């Protein structure tokens, strides 16, 4: 009997290593879940999610005081494909992508190489929650009969609903709107 069980267990361990997904689900604690739910409600209220499409992107970093922080933003297109995350979470049917910061005091996200396996895993998770970006093309405007390149729209103040959440040692947290 032992001769049969050992090879069977060994093959199961090897098979489990091959079937591990390139993207993993992150388990939210209660406080994190509340913060994400409140953020999602603000995105819905302020129309940052369009036609029921959109996810939350969180960039984890450590600030200069050594406190864990999140840079949160609403995303409605599949721009994640350029730099895909390896962790995601669900909160009441809403999807959250997690990235880690480049340095402890930077909320800029680390670069991840998009592999076909990772992109397939994330496409399975996102399903139809995001718009597909059209190919980029140069936009022109006409001024006094001359065609010039449109540099894009400019915005003053908080043009997005980006938010930084700081988790303090004592167990509470603070939220700051990014300006």
C-alpha cells in the first residue's frame, strides 16, 4: 500500500506546482475591505466607473514614517496589460488589482513583464469589467488653418479620484485626496 501512496503523493505535488496560477487572489482583512468598499461607493457615486465597467488599482508602499500606505485609483480600461499585477482581490463583486511600490517611499508601481500566462489569468479574472483600449493614434486640431498636434486635455486641481490611505500602527487609518 505504501508503494502506491508515495508515488501518488509525489505526482500530486508535482502536478500542483505546474497548475499554480501566475496571478494570485489576495485575502482582504476587515479594515481593508471597508476601505475598498467606501472607495468603490465613491467611484460609483461620482461616475468614475462607466456603464458598470471599472476596477480599483491599489499601489502598496511604505511612507517615510515606515507606515503601510495604499495609493488607490479607479481604472476603466485594460491598461494593466502593459504592466500586469500578480495579485487581485474581490470585494462584493468588484475587482481590485494590487501592485507593490518601487521604493518604500514611492507609490510608483514596480514593472512586471507581461507573460501570456499572466495576461490569460488576469483576463479570466477581469472578464468584462474593463473597456478595451483602442490603438493609440496622434490627434490633431486645426488652428487658423494649420494642423497641429493636440497635446491633450489639461486639468487643474484633483482631476481624478485618486486617494492615499495610510495605515497607522495604532490600528486606524487616514485618507488623503491626491491633488
